């Protein structure tokens, strides 16, 4: 579902408050990512401004928020070191943006559709776990590791777990008080419905509380006052000139340096992959489940990175942490992302001192609560219930991201997921169905859409398992690609193994695709003269039973319609004639899974034996050679219900409906009704009328069977000679089940169906 507009009056307040919360969270993240990347602190702020205002305006996503990405810190730090100077690195960022624009124009965003859902959900859960582990130290005032660092190995030579352990021995009382009370405040706020639905989100309340609490402690000269090292630290410009002095411009003289292009390609690829992954992840947690265009997102990110490179910003991507905070704060449209960028620009320019009063512990509390929502036990249970092939890639992705970094962890998760896909393809590269055709059983091997060389072993084993004298059909009609090794295997089986084992091989779906193999059907899947002559009534009845079973189970035979049309164009040799009702729910060819030319189908309301109907049936049996007559009624028959109601009301069909030609037909059906058992509409008990009408339908079939023999001496003689069998049936429209029966007088040799009393 693509994005649909919301009324502005309903969305603007939510977007503005959500943008404010995202701004407060993004501020230390921008600084932390810059610090972890060994880049100027202001480059992180610039990236946040560009990601919010510029990328947010161009992007088609309503919930994604862009900015400097923690997943790129290792790459950025490494490339700055290789290129020697930050301004040369900016040139690489600008070129990376150009590459992303080209990728967007070339519609490279299609690869987003191929990211396994287990990896995307693993990414969400891993971000949640990392936020919990990384923010606990900040909540209690232990801040050596900069906010926004998501890697396992940290710039302070610690790792996630050692830093967590060390934090318990370095608790800053004031920061811990603010952090823990902030968590409690958010929990209580979200538990009270009136507060949760208010226009003021709990994270905003937490930030205000943190600033006020620290101000109170400072005013009291308390030893619990939070030191500046535990507050936000935004670079302060005294005037506009000093602010503009923070800007850095790219070194265009390094244009011909091959290392710049290597860095640009690396940044473009990694940033694009991270953006597309984050975009997919954000859409999964969007309450409105909106989707956006990945190609447009690549274009937006490319323009953003070109701008960042031109004025001194870090590379930007869609960022899952900010996007999650945005969604949890109630954002409705992309105005929240744009507003967060405007606030970053305005506040850093105008009130940086006020921003530097915000305790990191309060912001860490917000991120920790976001992590708890992302890494919920409900998600773990959901993935477990989906089976090993989904659960293991999910868990491995989570563990890999937590123990390495976003990029490496995602690559490991994708690799594991691909291994499971390949393993699944090796186990189930084809579908095997034993089909019961008129002339015997055929093993149909349905190839997958993509058949790689991994399928060779399974296909070879299946072909060699076909018994001597058997028949196998290789069906490639739904296949788009077959590896050359598979084609060679099939050709070898056709020319050598099948001949040696006396196996008949049929091919379908190869003719127009592969010159080495041509379509050929070696079995008969329709009734021709030879088949008709070889059948007897009992075998025809068995074919009908098997066909109805396939119909109920959804295992219809595979038929080549073009071949059937061509084969039946010169004549017809039906195996049976079916007299059934005109009801739209009772097509005999579908109910018995039959093909073109297999039956004569005679349809009339109430399946009664009128003279013209008998003429058609005589032709089908005496001239065309049909071996069985099947009279089939059905449950919930409209004609039978009408006959019952009209008889009870003492009206004719023409009086009740105005259809003057219905009287004779309804009157004949009424011959199967016992007037003594009739009731008026208000006398029927629930369900009783339906059961009564269904019994009348069965009695009507038996009466029609008797009328056929009484009114047609031709058919009666064929039955007496044993050349034709007369069988009754009742089709249950609610289950698809056909119940067959006969009378003790309907056939010369009784068939393998129940015998019932003749009406």
C-alpha cells in the first residue's frame, strides 16, 4: 500500500512534537557518530541537518529519519585515515552521492525486495539489544563511549560488555537519578491512557525533567549536580561568521586520486544497502504499514550526500534508531523528519548553550525504552514459531550485529539466510505428483521457477526411482531458468536411461525455451477411439471417483489444452454422458476433473429426463459410444426447493414467477415429492427444510433413472446387454463430495457403488 495523505489538522501537532523528540535524541547521536568517526564534531551536526531538511523533503517515506549513520563509523574513520585529510574525504562523500543518484535513476532499489524478512527483523531486534546494552551506562552517568556508537569494539578500547560492567563501578549519582527517574516517568506516562494519548509525548517530558532536575541540583550546590562531561556538548559559535567557519569544503584537487574513487564507491554501496535495509525495517514497525519507493530514497540520499560532501558533513543514510524514536513518538508524516532538521539548524545556531544543559542520562533513557520496544519477547516468539529456517538467521543476525557492528552483522545475517535458501532449494527443488490418467499413472515432476545446478542430485535421484515401464512427465511450464547441467541430465535420461529402463518420458514447457529439448506428451490424457474401446462401465465409474477425489483435494491433472483442442478437433469419443442440473455450481467437467472430449454433458433444471434430453443421451450412447450414464442431482437445488414450496402453497410456477414455460418442468420434479410429508414455511424446524429438499433431490435422481429406461427403449436395450451402465449421484455443493449409487434394476452387472431402492 502506497502512502495516503492524512488531514493536516490531525497530523501537524503529532509531527511537530515527534520532530522535537527526534531532534533531542539526534543531537547527541550526531556528535557521537562524528567523534567515533574521528571527524570534526560539527560534521555530524551538519549531516543531521541535511538528513532532516533536504533528504526528508525529497524522500517518499513518511517515517524514516536520515542522518549520520553509526553503521558507517568504521568505514568513515578508515577512509579519513587512508585519504589523509578530512577535505579529501569530503570529495569522496560528494562522489558517493553522485553514484547513489545514478543508482536511483537506474532503479537499483529493486534489491530491497530480496532482503529476507528474518534479517530485517534481526536488524530491528539487534538495534534494540544494542540500545539497551549501550544506554545502561549512560543512564547511570558512565559516558566514556560516545552516544551513537553502535559497534561492539569501542573507541575507548572497551567493548559493549566490558563497558557495561565497568559502568556499575562508576555511577554518577545525579545522572543516575535523572536517568532512572526518566525511565520510571516514561513507563508511568505510557500506562495512563489520558497522558499517553495527549499531544505531549513522554520523551519530551523526560528531557524537560532532566534539565529542570539538574538546574535544581546546581542551584542547591549539591554534590549530585551533573557535570558538563555528562551533558550534551554542542560546538558554540559566538556569531554567524564563526558558525560559517565550522563549514569545510572538499579538496577538488584530489579528483584524480584513485583512493578517492575507491572510498566513494565503498561509501555509496554501504550507505545504499544500509538505507534500503533500514527503510524495509522502518516500514515493518510503522503502525499504518505504509510503504515507500526505494529508488526515490536512493535519489534522496544521493542528493543529501552530495550536499554533505560540498559543505563538510558526514555521509547520511536512513537511520533506524531515529526512525524508531520518530514512530514511537507518534509521527504521522515526513514533516516530523524535516522539523527535526530545522530544529537542529536553528537551535545549534541560536541557542547552543541551552542545548548543552540537557543531561545525556535523560536522552539515554529515551533510547533505552526505544530498545525495549524493538527487542520485544513477542518478536522472538513470533520468529520461533516460524521454524528453524527463519529463527536461526534471525538469531544469528542479532548476535552478529551485537558482537561486531551493523554492517558486518547484516552481511553475516544475509549469508546465513542465503545458505538456508540454498539448502531449502536442494531439499525441495521440484514437486512430485502421481497423476492417474485414463491410460495409467504418470509421475509429474514440476520444476521450480529457478532450477540451479544444486537441484541436479535430487532430480537425478527422482528420475532413477521411476520403475521400469513407468511414465514420467517433466513439467517446466512455470520455470524461467534451467541450468545447463540440469538440461544435460534430462537429455541424458531421455536418450539413455529411459530407453534402457523402458520408461516413457514426456516433456512440457521446453519447446520455446531450450533448443536441445522439445515438448512431447507420450501418454493419453483424453478419451480417443482406442481408449473408449478399452473401457468398460466399471472402469469409467472408477475414473469418475478418482476425478472427484482430485477435485476435492485440489490435485487436478495437468493437461495440455492446445494438444487437447487439436486432438479432439477431428472427432469425439466420450466415455460417459452426464445428466445434471443447470445450477452454476455443478459443472461436471470440473467436479470429476475431466478434459475436453471425455464426456457428453446434458444440463437441465432439476436433471429430469424429458424427450429432447433422452434424444441427446441416446446419441451419446448408441452412436458416440459412451459407456456410462450418470444422473447427478445436488444439494441446495433451486429447482427442487421451488417445486417443494410451490406444491405446499398450491401455486404453479407461472403464477409465482411469471415464467410460463416452467410449469411442466416443476410439475415433473414434484412427482418425487410425497405430499403427505409437506409442511408450510412456518412449520419447518431450523435445518429441516434443507434436509428435506436434499432428500427430494436424491429421490428425483432415482425417479429420473427409472424414467430413462421406461421412456427410451434404445438405452434400455444397451443397459440390458451390459454395454452401458446407469448410475445415480448426489453432489454436495458445500463439500465437493459426490455420492454414487445404483438400483437393483439399473445395471445388468452391479457396479461397485451402493444399491438403493428404486422410486
